[in-house]
C-alpha cells in the first residue's frame, strides 16, 4: 500500500460536513482518501506533497463533452444549431475513421486533465462501427482520465432505402457487447452509459425501446433537448411507464415549460447545462433559474470541442454569470431595479461543476468531494500566481480568478496525472502531428465533397 500526504493546503472539500480548511491536509492510501483534517500526523513513511500556496479541491466533472471533435477545434465557432447539425453530423462526422476518433478522444481527455477535470461524460455520437466505438474507448483509457463513455449513434442523412436515424433504436447487441465485455466493471476508470435520442429526436417506438434498455441494464441515459419534439408527449408517456428516474439526464432543456419541468424534476431526472453553446446557437435562456426554483439537479458541460473551450473554469463562470444575468433581467422587468442581493452564490456554481456533476453520473458515492472513503481525484491550484494572489475566499478565487495555468497537480484514482504544471505522459510531437493531420484531412475531404 502506498500512502500520500498533501499537507498545508487551503482545502475546499465540497463536503458540507467537513467544510473548507484554511490550512489542511489530505491523507491518501492507494486510490482513496483516508483523512481530511487541519493537521495529520503520520508515523510511517509517506510520499509528501507540499500544498503550501495551493488550493486543494475535488477535480471538476465535465458532464457533457463531445470529445471526438477535438481535431476540429474552431470550425463550429460561428455556427447556429442548424448549421452545426448539417455540417457536423450530416457532413464531417462521416469522414472520421476509427483512428481519428481514438486520437481525438485521447487528446481531448488529456486536455481535460491538464485543465483540472478528473471526470468527463464522453457523449460519443459518431460511432458507426464497433471499431469506432472501441477506438473512442481506447483514447479515453490511454489518457488516464475517469470517464463515463456514453454510447450514442450517428446522425447522417439516410441513403436510399435506409431509415432515418430517428427510427433506429440503440444497437442492443453492441451495447451488450460492451456492457458484458470491456465496460462491465463499474469500479473501473472508464465505465458505461447511453447517449440516446430521446423524445426530441426519435419516434415513440425508438424512444420507449431506448429508455427500457437503459433501465433494464442499469445505465445512465443522457439525451439532448433543444428543439421541436418528434414525440411531443414522450416524457409524459415515459413517466406513465415508470421509465424516468435519477439515471435519466437531459442536456440543455431550454424549451421545457414549467409543467413538464416539474414532472421531470419530481421523478429525479438530472439536467446538464452548457450555457456558452446555448447562448451561441439560439437555444434560449439557460434553464438555470427555472431548475433552481423547481429543485432540479444541475450539472455543467463544455459540450462541443469544435467550438468552445473545454476548461471548466470558463464553463462554470459563464454558467454562473448567465444565471445571474437572467435573474437580474427578471428583477429589472418586475421592479425596475436589480436584485437586492446576488441570486446565485459562487459555492453553488462550484457544486454544479463537482459534486452535482458526479451525482448526474451516479458517481457521487465515489467522487465529487474530498470525503474520506472516496476516490482520490484531487486538483491542486497554484494560488501564488499573480492572477490568483492573494486568496481571501478560495471559492471565488477558483471561479473568478483561476485558470488552466494555475492547475499545478492533478491526481486521478490516487495517481499523479499532472505534476508541477506539466502533464505526466504528455503526447509526443508525432502524436500532436497525427491529431493535426487527422483534423485537416477530415476538413479537406468534407469541403471537397461539399463542392466548396
């Protein structure tokens, strides 16, 4: 057994029973946290990490990211949702080979680690063959990140004689191959969930089949809700069949009315918001205010690697300020003045990006807070840098001043993945070149065949 002691750090635990420690230590044994206290005496030999001048916090949980798009960064920066769906899913996605998926997932996950994220929900909906799926998982495993691989389905235009993707349920045999094979261990770093179409993007028969599959297999099932429903009464019918619950996750949801939102919240459905994408692509105001009033569970994701930054500092800050802005507009409209006090506290937003993200994935018993017994997924931020110094209150310091440059050390499952500001096992130049060549080839082939 290997023990590690992080000592003399500012500790933000995100555990209400422990609270924050102005100066504290964290004792780790192998992959788990043993103790969190102001001072820890250890008689036996341990590896010591000096936390002085550092904030220790649980790693971010990126609850919604399309990691497979990493090689196409920037191409979707000026797209609306309709342009994105046409160009990405009906176009660019079709030019990905399995190795393109593998290297994109590998680099995308490494970037998440470097940015202070220790867990991601990889929403993979470009896996037309088992080889693509296996390559996506290979990329995640190679990075060393903790991930839930959400098995999705491609969305190309149908060829003559083919069904539209909205009429195609999840491939049960393929899901079982993974669930009974390489993704059978729920204690592994990479585990399994489903990225389903849901009532917006599928006909009723497909919707029911996918929800039943998720419930029968005990898997988290996530879906986009951002536009007109193919099955308008889908959620109501699913509720009648007892197919909703905490394992169901809705991404975006901006268009949901209060009655439907109450139905979903009452059944424990979780919500993942990606406000930066939602603001760009015309989804409407983020759902934050309505969800908070309804008592809903909120998590956050960076979403589209081809458009937005993947770092959760930026994601959380935008989400928090967008929520405050929406509340301010309501107050201005109703009273003619801004609210008397801030409506969304900083700590709540940090919860969205840590423990609430873990809860969305069904992993809050393992990760999301610095709690004895949980996995040692820990980030140390260098708060001696000019952009963070001095630290008066660590939570605002994290959300409003910190950034990727402050991510000094990252532990996942007790293993050091970033040390002294440098990734452990950073990709070689040949790997970087391969990612660049992959993105360029896909983009060039797409443009050539689109006649541009």
